């Protein structure tokens, strides 16, 4: 048998995974400050594009996670929507003489 113990293949795979993950993280985030190495400017891949990545990530979060349509859907249809509607009705009842009537059921 090429692998005499059943754990050797798993251990080898874990070691290869550990090393490749470590190398990938080093390439992404090191060096923090740009450095010249053999005449080539070297900087972590992510850090070099940090402003661009940050801008794109912020646009994604604004458009897809905290967009008004998602927030309103969560408030009006989410698991605690009845609490929101009750709080809204209470707030309006204090401000409006006749209240809101039968809002929210």
C-alpha cells in the first residue's frame, strides 16, 4: 500500500492546506508598507487595492444589506413586525387625536 496508515493521507492534506493558506495570507497582506525587492515594488495584494475594495464593499452593503427596501421589508414582514406596527401605532396614537384605528390587525 502506498499509504500504510489510514491517517497519513488526511494528515498530508491538512499540512498542504495549512501551508497554502499561510502563503496566500502572506501574499494578500504582507508587506504592509510597499517595499522594493529586486527592482520590483512589492506590496500585499489586498493592501494595494484596499481603497478600491473598500469602495466596492461599501457600495454592496449599501445597496444589498441596508437598502431602504430591505429595511422596510424586515420591519413590516419580519418575525418582529407586529412589535414594530404596535410601536408605530402607539407613537401615532400619542400624536393624533383619533389614533390610527385598526392598523396592523
